[in-house]
């Protein structure tokens, strides 16, 4: 495999902004579809449900649960783990996590494909590092280490003791007479909890592209979140997939998953077809081992919180004077700040600052496109790997072996010019009228993001007087802090929206929400309150505050190519205006909520 990253960078050229915008629009328009999220197939409850089977952990029979716990949490990923840890720290011993996988980990339980690793630096991405005493092995940890950290949290905080794995909630309803939640699952469980939390997240329900003939293929196929190592050989730690040595393999999709998996497939398969509808932007990753001696100098008390706050201040605003993380996320922010600083103070209008943002983005994306030409030897392939959109239209990717993989003999990019695969046949797939025969098709088509919440959760939360969460949110999400919902006492959400909404490092949102929930539940138990609920007035005031901000930023620009950041290019409807965060930004939110917690007043909540 040829590495040419050290070749001289091409000279910068002036950018024709209007021509670039026209190119962005043209590339977007050819990819627009009227079916939006409906282009993907729902797997649960269909004949395609076999794609959801757990290949990692054996199913163990158990008796149904009919007991009572203090706190029940749906989801065993980061959200459930950090909330469970904070509850245990607050003295709440009876905590049960309900998880459809066979162990803790959430996304990182399912994502065991070769090369899987975090795109945000380990030091800020992996939760509770300081509390567990773990030093990440590298700047961007690979999936096995992240899964091990999830298991370490579970062990340290005794969260395994009462956990229910391979279990899915089917119904969760508030019983006002008893002041408890009644939880029913697909394992016959029917137990109660005084408090409940929901951390189902957006990255756990696999989706398949709705390609005609997808059921006709006679070869082997699987989704990347259910990687079949029995077929490929190798292992999640990057071992060579030796069983592919005589196989023709197609991977459909070129998002973040494919960017990480393709280099491993390229060195293993006899032939590899990388089927692309829209190229990802692939910037330098610069991964490296973490030096234990250096780590010892920075791992002083409170180190991870300092790093979290520093990253947020750099990436989302907050007056940072140094950059501890130094990654692709903060790079764009540094560029924007530097350009804004060249604008005279009296001319720093919102429009001028947005123009600086746009200029910085254009420059960065030109560099990323130039990188493809610099690395990939075949000129047509390099051109087809160029991403023609703004960096935050789709999830930014960072990798130092993906582009290089296309220099590997036997690896071929099948660019569909934005149209996708025409159909699947018994022998392979068809693009632009040509059939490509393969032995295996791997679907790197990601997870459901834009579908309705109850579809992803698998149930519709039922609050006071039979109110369904879907009904309460019929006109859009309405909460206080993204955590509390009026009409749903003793229930808490753990997710970013309507809080900090820090998308570049979601775990920061989750760990902070866990801290808030631990404080609220401890207060309720201390004073003997049977229920705690946000008032209608407080919720309305919070929503009104959210609407004073600038609105949605990620992927919301009109010339963005379709993707899950912008609802696959479809009008998300009026409810989407509520999918925002604190108007003053993430840094300001974290400062605000810390004061809210520590005041002991819990303004806006009613304890009864």
C-alpha cells in the first residue's frame, strides 16, 4: 500500500465562491430524492429481521422479572452507563439497565467492524476515564478498547448486578396511583421503578438501503454492525481477514464506517468494490500512541473535565486561549477565529462573521479535496472521491489509510454519480446498467437517525393520564434542559438536543446529563418526594428561550447534499425548529447547568 501523505501540498489558489456554490448545488440536486428517510428499510418485524441477530453474545434464558427498582434505565450505552455511575455516586444503589445487546456498550457493542474507532479524541470521547483510572492507548481509540471501557464502568459501579441484557422494552407507563413506572419487556418482564431514564440514542437501529432485489442475492451478506467474522476471518482488533483472500467483496456505502473498514478489506479481499453514492470528506487523522510519561503529567485531579471544557470552548466558542486536543474539529474553529480576528471590531457584524465562517469552510474543503488528488494515483478515482459540500453538511471523517486503499491492486471505486445502486441480483449488484458479480455484499448503510423517536426506541412512553410521548411532541420536542418533560414525572431523557447540543462530542452531553439526573434523584429521595416533574411554565419558558437562538446549524444549509444531518435533504417540517441547543452555545450551557444543579433549588422542577 503506497503512502504519499508526505508529498508537497499543492499551492493554494484563489477560490471562485460563486462557482463553488453552483457546484455544491448541482451535486446536491442530483442526489435529492422524494422518499427521504423512506429510502431505507425497517428491519424489525420484517422478513429482513435476520440482519438484526446478535453474532457476538449467546442468548441466555432467564426467568421474568416482577420486582421493583429505584431507577430503571433503557439503553446500556454511554448514556445508561454514565447515568448509572452518577446515580451510584449519589447513593442510589438500586439501578437496573435494560439493554437489547448482550453486554454494555450501545453503539460500541454493535460496531465491531474492522478498523472501528472514535473520530473524536479518546481523552474527551471515552467517558469516566478519570473515575476508572484508565489511560487511552492512542489518540483515537479503537472499538475493542472503547467497549472495554464500557465494561469497566459497568464493573466498577456494580451495574452488571441488576442489568437485563438481550432485553427490549415494549411498554413503559406511569401508574399515578402507585407513583411508579410499570415496565414490560419482550422477555415477559413486568416490574416497577420509581424513576426511569431513556438513553436509546440514534445509533443502534441498523438500516438497509431500499435497493430493488436486495433479497435476491444468493451470496453472503451482512450489515457492518453485525460483522460476520466467521465468514471473513480476522477479528475486531484488526487481524487479517484471511478468509476473503479468494473472495470478491462489495461494500455499499462510503460514510464513516466504510472509511474505517475499507483499508482492512482492501488488504484482505481478492477484489473489493467500494460502492459510493456520495463521497465523505476525509481529512488527516494523525493517530498516535499516548505516551504514559506525558499522560502522567496531565492526569492530575479534574484532568478530563478540563479537557472536555477546553475542547468545547475551542470547538463551540468560549474564549479558549489554548487547544489541548488539536484535532480536525478544533482546526476549523481555529481557522474561523483567526479570520474573524482580521475583521475590524466595528465591522464584526453577524453577517461578516458568517462570511468568515463560510470562507474558512471553503478553504478547508479545498484542502480536503486536494488531499484526494495528492494521495490517490488514479486521477478519475481521485476526482470521484472529492466531497462537494461544506464540511459540516455530513459527518466529517478523518483517516490516514482510506484514500491510500484505492492504490491497492484489486480495490476499485464504483462511483454511482449520486444515484446509488440500481438493483441487487442473484449474483451481485448493478450500477449504470452494468452487473458486478460478487461473493459477498457488506452494507455500510448506517443507523436510523431521522425516523420518529418511538420507532427507534421500540415503544411509546406513556405518562400521566395516558399521555403518549409522541402526542406530547406532536408539534416538536418540548423539554427543559433536554432532560425533563412535563406530564412524565420521574422520567429523564439523556441526549444532546435542547441542552448543550454539542454534536462534535456527544459523550460530553451525556456525562453532564447523568450528573444532573443523579443530583435531582438524590434530592427527591432525600426529602421523601414520591415524584419530581418539570412544570408546564418552566418547560414553556425553556422552549421559548431555545427559539431565541440562531436555529439549526449542522447540515441545515440549503446547498447541503442529502444525509442524516439534514433529514436526507427533505423539509423536516416545523417541528425541526426545536431540534436546537442553548442559544449562547455549549460552553455557556454547561456553565449554566452546573450552577443550576449546585444551587440546590432545581428551578422549574416540582417535588411532590
